[in-house]
C-alpha cells in the first residue's frame, strides 16, 4: 500500500498515529526522508509488516 502526503508535517503526524512503537516510527520516518530525497514527494510504501530499529549496545560490565 502506498500512502501519499501533501507535506512533511502531515506525514509525521500520520506516522505518529500509525506506528506501534518508537522503532517503527523511526523506520517510517527514514523511509519518508529517503523517498523525498530520491523521488521529490512525501510518501510511504507499507508492507504487511513494518521493520524495526534494533540497537546493539554492549552490556555494561559489573
């Protein structure tokens, strides 16, 4: 499914309501940014499952 937006503010507001967690929000925001840079318009292409951001921080010792 492809979702188009008039501007970045509209897109970010939609993403905030759609994303289930912060990781999904970041993935969608990055896709929006990438699409605007390379295509010149604000849109998202949504699959059935949204990817998530995972951080691999070292565990503190001790």
